[in-house]
C-alpha cells in the first residue's frame, strides 16, 4: 500500500480538501485498498477542529466524505509511516524539512508536478477566501499525482 500525507499550515483548508478529493478519486478508480490518503498540519493552532466551512462546502459538492476529519499536527513518526508527504506551499515544505531528518526523499510540494505553472504554491484560502481557486489547483493535478502513486504500488 502507498501511503500519502497532504500537509498545510492548519489542516483545515487545503490539506483536508486534498485528502477528501483524493480519497474519493482513489476509491472511484478502485484503488482504495492500494493508496491510503490522510492530511496533517504544520502548526498546532487548529488541532482538533473540523475543516473550514469553505472546504466542507466544496467537499460536499464533490461528494467527498469529510465527517471523520479533524486537524492533526504532523509528527516525526509520520515520516516513517508515509511514502509521500506533500506540502501545499514553500513555508509548509520549509517546516517539513526541519522535521524530515534523513527522509527528504519523501517530501514534495503539491505543484511540483506542474511544469508550466506561473505560481508554485497552492494559496491558503483561509487568508484569500478563494476556496474555489484552491479546489481548481488541487483538482487539476490530481490524476498526475495518482499516476505517480500508482507507480509505487507493489
């Protein structure tokens, strides 16, 4: 099984949106028993909180489940447990690198798969209010990431 962890600052907007959307897509592709998806925060600010209402609205519209989601902070153990740890922006990646020790090869930024992007970060809708743009950024590259994950299935 390939284990994937999406990470953002508070784990209430971007990473749970990615978690929900990817879980649904993986399930729809019949890969639910082969690719495991979760999400975490780099900060402690929102620990225990549900996803932001803007994220819930999009996940509900897309028929992606979110009832079991609450914000959790990433731990050093996660670096042992997950094959891919994907941050949403430069600051997430910087924070993750501080924890990675010898596991840098597991770290990625979500838009790393975009070769022609004019921007490199998935902006935080907590600050911008642009949840639909966040959805578009995540959704556009989902299948590219899933193709990468599928190559790791043994």
